C-alpha cells in the first residue's frame, strides 16, 4: 500500500512539474524549459539554461541572447582543462544540428547574465530573448527556480534516485 501511494505521489509530482515547463517554437526549433536559479542579495551574475531541439533538416546556431534582468548576456561554456574547471565565452555561438537537442545546463553551455539589475527571486518570470542565425529572434521567459533549483522534471528524477 505504501509503495502504491509513493508511486501515485511521484506520478502527480511529475505531472505537476512537467506542466510548469515552458515550450516555445521558432521555425523548426523547439525551445524547452528556459530557467534560471534565484540569486543571493548583491549577486551581479546569474545563469540561464534551456533545451533547444532542431526538428528541421538544416542546422541553426544560437548566436546571441538578452534579458531585461541583466545589462548583458553572453553564451558561455564550462569545461575541464587539465583538471581545472574553467568558464569562457563561446565565440560564434552554439550549433544545433538537424534532429539534435542541445541543452544549456549547469556545468556545460549556459547563458551568463551579467550586471544584474536586481536579484532573481524564486517564482519570478524573467523576460529574455534568444537570437538564432537562421530562425531569427524569440522572446521568451525564464522561470526562476530556488537557489539550488533544477529545471522542471529534474527534481522528480532526483527524488526517484534517492
């Protein structure tokens, strides 16, 4: 009985968190679950994350981003170099090949929001823009999760793992 209740509870959580995830379309691109973490008071930077799926037959490239929450937004990459984790801007953007999904996520490609105008607060929706080489520009919103937050669905995956 307890295991049945636990399965039902996890299923309801999964449905609820999946329902919160935002999805956008721009040409053949699907932009899925843009999110950011809340920032502590006084923080000047934040990161933005999103999945981008190319359902088309031609590659495209994320070349720029902006947000009302920050003076500037750059595409960055975290990479390990000789055992040291380094972050650097990505020149030329991020390619999204036909049929592939690129995930901007913690520890990899991400959007670096610099010179924040105010702290990002959990539960807020922050307006942003993604610019693609071929598909053009998309206005969307980032859902702000808790400081240790994960994108919709990941919270459930982690709960299932524990």
